[in-house]
């Protein structure tokens, strides 16, 4: 059974998937929309599902699961987690309004309804399956959706200045509704076009966020780790195709594993290793994990879930082990190496993996909704100090500087950057960077999420725009990121 933390992370991953582009094969599927509510039981379930989600009320959501959902699906997680999932969807959308029923050719077994969200005016598909004699819901999925053919749209071309004004106005609305807290930065090359900050870095002390507030990066540190690896490759201090057993000794993992896994497998999440956010971590004091070597007890005993190189599986353990590789190859402490060889040349003076039991200026606390509707911080959920796989802190201006340092050759050579920004597995992932096709064109970058924090860096390789969204709200950046992609795609 998954631990509580793993289930929380699973929920975060599922919510992240809500705002990811559809795969190409789905995009090509023919469909037809009918404006009426589904007939019979399916329509009844649809109305109940939307009413529960839009209520943003734990008690109302619990009644929905009791009356409309199968016992098996209901019991997969504690009710509090189902309720939190629905409320997070509500927070990211402002609520969903029914628009149509969508059918496909060839037909699908699920009922698919199309809804429009109230915050960003974007389209979402809600699919569910009905089974059993009483036709109860046995699964629920949320995905982005293509606009219905008859839907009116105002998504015409805009000037750069018009887009910046609209984005600033939208950010103000989100902050006023308290669904976003954080910073937004949009630049084209070195020119910063928009900086915006709102919300509170500390709700306890009512300290406001500003453009230089440091937000937790989550998994965005993976970009720094991958960049450091490529620097060492350029210096001839390691090779991408060599087994990690040269750097990772048997106090971490047996050679039966490390002899089979290459440095490139770790960079591309094709190693077959899993995540050190496991039950051992959950039951351990956060004070135990400060240096890379401190994580060894969380990795020992890990096994390969598939043959290295055969497929993609996102792996925090893999990125952590790249920290071990960096230390062994460079002869330097991981954190010292990153400060000297990445942060310093990129002029990232407000970025680091800070120890949270020390005084640190201008760090935002992370917040997520509590079951009673209030807020709670993530102080006892997250790592005490970030590392190779994530958990450091940065600012929107520093992430802009990082992007420009990459683009201008200050950190790695152009040939290395080309490898880093190439999809090596077909899963939309390079070396520590995600790769995507968006309404604004091709994008590389990385997001980071954990309960109470969410940030993202987009580097639009075609148009030259750079967009940073950082938030100290649970899943606060993800819908804003998608909104910015749509808006930047309208610039003509």
C-alpha cells in the first residue's frame, strides 16, 4: 500500500495531469459535441459530480461519493483525500460549467462531458465510467479538452503590449479571489516585459510577496543538476554512457543495479529506479537529511522496476544519485559545486538550498487548504534542505537569469544544450528538462510541485519568450502556466 505522502504526491501528479496537453493520438481523434445533458443515469451522475466539485464543500463532496460512487473507488483513498482532490480542482479552475457531451469515433466506453472553467475560460473534459446494476461511478478523469466547434471564441491575435496588460489584469483577479499567491515574470530575451507579485509569503505575520521573494522550487532543481552533469561531461570528468557504478558505491545500491544504469539513464528518467519519498522518509526526522549522503538510508533496498533504458519513469532517486555522481566526478560537495559553477556565472544571487531551521531572508512559506477550509503550512511535510532532485529556493528574476545563461552559453556549450533539450525517450523529457509543444510553440523547462508549493519555468525556444510562475499555494502555478502559454501564443 502507498504511504500517505506517496498518495499526496499521486494526487499532485493527477492534478498536474489535468493541465497537460493531450497526446497527439488523442488530438487527432474525430469527435462530436451535443449540447444536451447526457440521458438517464449518466446525466444524473454528471449533474451530481459538477455540483459536488463546484460546492467546494467537504461535506457535500462526501455525500456525492456516498451516493454516486462505487465502494471500490470510494475506498481507494481516505475520504479526506477525495475531498481534497475535488477542492484542489475547484481552486485551479474556479469551478466547471457543463457545456456538452462529447462522443468519439471509434466510440469510447466512458461518458465524456465538456466543461468550461470559470477562472481561465478554458475547456476541460470530465470522463467517468458507470458499472454495476446501480450504474455507479467507478473512475473519474480530468483532462484538457479541445474547444467545441460551436463555441464562441475571442482568441484572436494580440500585440505584445495587449497580452501583458491582459495577463496583469488576470493575475490581479486571481489574487483578489485568493486562488494565486506568488510571482509572475515574462521576458523576451533579456528584456523583462512583466513582473507581478501578490499574496503573502507568511500568513502568520502578514508579510507580502514581492518580485524577489524566494519560493520553493520543488523538482526544478533537476535542471541545475542536469546542467552540472553536462559541464562535467564537457570537461571530460564523466561520460553519459558509463555505468554509475563508477561513482555510486555499494553502500548505496548493489552493483547488480549500478552496473546496468548509465549516467544518461538517470538524466532521462529511464533508469527504472523510483522515489526516495517513501515510507522510511515519512517516518524519519527531516533533520536527518541535509547532505547528499544523508539520503542513503532512503535509497538502500531500491530495485529496478524495468530494464534501464526500456521506458520512462519519473525518478527522484535517479536525480539524487546524479548528485552523488557530481560529487565523485568533481571532488566537490554537491552544493558547493552548484553555487560556484551555476549560480555564480548566471548571477543567481538569491538561489540556493537553504536549511529551513536557520534564519533565511524573504523565503515564502508554503500553504495548502486544510479540511476545515482554512490554511495550513507545509513545514512538517517538506525536506529541511533541498538537494539534487528538488527542494531548493529561487526567485523569478533568478530563474530568468538562469534561462538566459543557458541560452547565451555561460553554463554549457551549444552542443550540450541541444542534447539537454532533446526528447530522448518519447516522453517529452530531455536531460533534466521537460519538452512540450504548446499554443505558444515549442517549450523547454521544468515545473516543481509538492503540497503547498508550485513553480514553473518555460523557455519558448521559437519565439524567445521566457515565462516564470512561482507560487506558495498548492498547485498555484500550474493553471497560470497554461494560461500564459495560451496568451503568449496569441502574440502577433
